[in-house]
C-alpha cells in the first residue's frame, strides 16, 4: 500500500495536476484537502530533489487580468493587480533533471 505522498509522486510523474485535481484524484474531501496537498507538495519537493528529480511549478494566473504569480507552492486567493478572486491554480509536475 502506497502512502499519500507516494501516490502524489506517482501521479505527478505521469502528468501535471493542480492541488484541487490532486485532492479529487486521491479522494480527499473537505476544506483542508487542498491545504493538505500543498503541505505534501512542500515535502515532496525536497524528496524528489534527493532522487535527482525536480518538481516543476506552472505559476498561478489571474483569469481576469492575466497577472502571473511567482512560481510557489501555494494557491493565491486574490490578484494583487485587479483584486479579482478568479485565479487559475498553479500546476505541478515531476520530471528528471537533465
């Protein structure tokens, strides 16, 4: 039986996912599901680095004005530019270092 973090690593090696998509894929429910995924991704970032891999981050983006956030392991709630809450979540993927 794989741990939740091992399952996340396995999923992210196949294709990119947003935190919400990962929560659904792992059947996590409730308000804290995305927060749990983000905490796991912070740990996974260090784990895969030791294995010679890298956690790629496609930054969050405002769907209203197109503002691109810093590539971080977090989901912004509001755009600092236009104050819109219509935010596209960041996406994550694991790849081998070249």
